[in-house]
C-alpha cells in the first residue's frame, strides 16, 4: 500500500477557480477564544518547517462552503435559501469538543466533534453536488508547503496538549478574498441558533 503523503500548497491566486469573483463564503463557527489560539499556535510551531509561512485565517470550524460571491453564485436568494434550511435544524447552542490532532493531505488540524455540524452540512449540500462527501469538523493549523508522509507530520504533534469544549450560540457566514488562499476571514452575518435572527 502506498504511504499517504502531504500535498504542498501554492501561495498564489487560483484565478482558474474563482473566475474573477472577488470573494468566497463559508458557513462556520467562530472558534477563536484564547485557549484555542494557543493550541493552534503551539501546533503551528511544531510544524512550522512543513507549512506555508503565512496563514492568516482566524480559528474557525467550517460547516459548509457557501459559494463564490457574485450574481448566480452566493447571492441574496441563496442566502435566504440557506437560512431557511438552517433555521429548520436549529435546536439552540451547539457544543464543539476538541478530540485530538490529525491531518488532511493539505493541512494539519485540531479535530472537534459535534453532531449538529454534520446535519447542517448535509442539508446545505443537497444543492451543492461538488461538496466533499466526507466531513470532519476541525480547526486548521496551516497549509503544507512540502511533501512528507502524513504520519510523520502528525507524529510531530504527539503529546501536544489539546482539550476543551465550547458552547456556541451563533453560526457565522464568513467571507474571504478568493485570490488569497491563506487570507483572513470577515464576518458577513451571524445566525442566532436560538432565535433564528441573522444580522
């Protein structure tokens, strides 16, 4: 069996993906308390020689890709449709629990567990056939810029502390510049998971 390897990212503008549209959006939980920032920073230090030097995205847990933001992509009609789906699933605040360190081919991450993000993603992705079929809620540490065995990368995180559970009352619609694979996130709006208000 071939050993699984990391994939080296390119810090460039993937214009062939965004087609000139300026922003992309995701539905995500802001997970940015000091203890999470500390854990992610510690993991980044352990793996810094394997990662792109720059990763400016705030700690967050993506639920679903919302789309590129332009007419006929993620527009007001799409937002209204997403909100209708999400409001139908709401059951109050959601608790995310840290469960360990792991890695995708392109990025190491802090794994978090909760049932509701899976339900919300499934509902949102009914009309998004290109969405990945598998889903693991997580907080990204950074993006790889070299090719090494994934088990070696994860091994560098062995023994690194993790832990915590966070109860979150809002799901955010976040956007980022489509031309920047590692740029910061901006809040477009937040859905109150108790009242259904979006503002």
